[in-house]
């Protein structure tokens, strides 16, 4: 038998700059779908529970307690989404710090939900709304897309600081997150607006299920495209 045309050790996927797992893209989409569904659903459930416990806080102490409780929704979403994303991403970029990833994701989650909690508890001086009113599904999708674009920039920038130790060209991560969140949030808002005007518990749950899964798949698919342009860095 002749000698093989290929000699020497075969380079590992990490050494030649490619992803480590062939099914990593699918795993990432699944993690984003689960993170969006469980994270947002749990955070929203906590928010609603706080509102039912004290729908109209009166006095500085009560207002600040309700504000902090509502802001904790971001802690819930950030921990769930951050852990599931980090768990999947470490199989693509082994040098990624899971703890730092969860911390960065949770930080942005708390900031964003705190802004919503502030406007919910403390009315503005001019009585204005946090977001302009919408009158159609199209306007809902556009408003949600704009909000998602800004949210994606925040998530992407914070996560890129952590990701740069495990991958190169992380500026792509900021860009795909802006696009990904800009496409994901309209799925949630539109799904929540479709149906009867006085939905029951089962309809609300179905809306959340559909919106969460579809938004997670959209987010995972778009952001996962960055794997092809971000080379893997080995751990020191």
C-alpha cells in the first residue's frame, strides 16, 4: 500500500480558526430559543406578580421597594439567558469565561428592566410615556424593532468585551446582535398583540410560547452567522 498523501498531525478546529463543533450552530439556536422563552417568561411573570402584590405603591418606601422588585426581572432574564448562551458558546469558543458572560448579560438585563421599572413606578414630570402609543401591528413591529436594535447594541457591546478573550473580530458580534435583537423583539410584541382583546390564561401562555420560541430562533440564527467570521482563540 502507498503512503498517505497527508502527513503530520491533523490540525484541530481550534488551531485552524474554525468552530469546534459541527453542530454548534444548531446548539446555539436551541440555547437562544430556550433562553428567550424561559428568561423573558420568568421575568414577565415576576413583574406581573409584583404588580398584583402592590399595583399602586404609595409613599417613597413602597415605591422604591416595588421599583427594586420590578428591576429584579432583569436579573432573572439575564441569569437564564446568559447561562444558556454561555453554555452553548463555550463549545464554539472554549476560552470563553462563562461567569463573565453571565455577568455581562445580566448587567444589561438589569439596566434595561430598571428603565422600564422606573417609568412604571415613578411618573415623569410631563406625564409622558416611555414609548409612543401604537395603533397597528405594523407600528408595533417597527417600534419593537427599533427598541431591539438599541437593546442588541447594548448586549453585543457588553458581551463582546468578554468574548474578545476567546474569539477574534468581535466587532461582528456587536453588529449581529443589533440585527438579531431587532428581528427578535418584534416577534414577541406581535405575538402578544394577536388574538382576543381580553385573553385568558391559556391564550396568554400560548402567545408567550410562540413569541419566545420564534424570537429565540431568529436571534440565534442571525447571531450564529458570526461564527464563520470570528476565529477561535485558544486559552492561554
